[in-house]
C-alpha cells in the first residue's frame, strides 16, 4: 500500500522510527554516526533501502546492532 508521498506504509514508519532514534541518541556519538549513515542511505534511495544487508540487519535487531 502506497501513501501520498509514494512510499509504502512500512517505509513511512521506518523513517519515523529512524528520526525518533536519531533524537534519542544525540548524546552518544558512536550510535549517532551509525544512524547518520543509515539515514543517508535511506534518503539517497528509498526504494532500495530495505534490500541492503546492513539495513535489514538493523531492522531485525533494532537497537541491538547499535
């Protein structure tokens, strides 16, 4: 199912999740650098974001991989 912005519901929720994580980890620079790289990947190619192994691992383990 695609929303008005052309993204699926899962992609929209993933973006919200990443933004929330970003603000929760502002103090921890190691986590912040990991999140910045993931968010940059997400912004650069939203359609292939979930196909990369790094990002699949991130979503499977959520906070554990940070």
